[in-house]
C-alpha cells in the first residue's frame, strides 16, 4: 500500500487479454505470474485492469496476486466481466455499476466498418465503484480502438470515439456523488493525448491530468506497424479540489521488456500508469 492513510494510489493497465496475442507477447496465462508479481510490487491501493476477457482470467489474476488485493469489483457480463473491466483493491469496495457504450454508431467508413464498430461500442463501457470506507469513487473505462493511428477529424474512427467520450462525460456528470468528493478516472481511452479530442478526455477541465507535463507514450512501439509513432492513449485523471486532493506522485510501469527463457518479451503491450493522490484530513478520518 502507499503506507500513508492520507493518500490513495491508483494504477491502470490494459493487460491485452485477447485469446491470441501477437508476438512478442505471450498468452495471459503464461504472463500472469510475472505480471502479478510486478503489480504487487507497485504497492498501490487500487488497480484498474482492462481487457480481462474471461472469468478464468479473473480467478487466475486473483490467485497470482496472492491476497494482495482481496477486494474485486466488476460488472457481470455473459462470458467475461462487462467491458473486460476489473478493479482489484486492497481497500473494501462498494457494489460496482457498469454502463456500456451501446448505441454509439459510426457515421463514417464502409458498411462493414460501421457494423463492426457499432458492435465494438456495445462491448465497451465504463465501470464505477466506490470505496466502502472513504469518500472516493474509482472509474475504469475502455473505449474502442483506433487501428488507423489517426485521430484527426477526417478519420473514420473520429466520430465514434468522440461519441463514446461524450457518453462517458454524460455518465460521469449524472453520477457525480455529492458525498464522494474525490473521483479518479482511469483506463485505456485509445485516443491520443495530442489529438483535438483531448478536451473531452479531461472533461473540458473538470479533471486533472497528472501526466500532462511528461506525456509518456503508453503503447509499446514494437506492437505498432513500422514507422507509426506511439502515443499516450491511457490516462489517470483526478476530479476533486486540487488543494484537498493534490497529486503527490505519478509514474509509469512496465515501460520496458523483460528477459524470459533467453528471449525478450513483454508483460503487456501497454505501459501502465500510477498516480498517488493526497486525501484531505477529513476524508482520511473516514477510512
């Protein structure tokens, strides 16, 4: 844990839970032990994961985390956690809620593209859970991917990602809790921080971006087509009075490959983000 009762540390990571990962990434089951050992070393309080695409993976991760995160929250989906979103926590959690982006329809691209990404919108969404003993709300989200690597207004993905961001902002505005004065929003937005969709990501200034100054890339270049630049597409965002809830630390993890069995491999295709946020004395007293 952070070791400080007046702070909370939250991390986010897309684990790439696809059934057939691409080299040099191995299947989740083969990475789980090393991945979870690294996640435990982070000593964060809350861990938001994306692309957890089976309940077997939830159980595997929970076992490999070896009791470090005894509390788990996710929406119930048919074959996997809703949206592939799972929150692990060292701190007790309240009941989670989940809303999908179903109904968001692309207005550009071929008929096949529009049909496919209408389905993708229905499979993505936002999960929300409150800490049981502190006035803190944790949000975990995953938007559909832009495989073109182009976030300009003329791109075929632009409209659907903008609509998903607007849906996310409406949900957060509607569900803003009066008693939970700190809200931390994390996830794989699949939208570049240097795109003109960024104002929607930060809620037009209602959310602070602890990584705005450093802007680290969060997708490993080795998994991109040759010559395509990497961007920051994952975010940890802080919503709450900056004086009462200052960002104390922000850093990346899993930003380099590891050596395993004499070969270079990765624990995820994404780079993880972690931020530690201070809690006002009155908030800490409620823990």
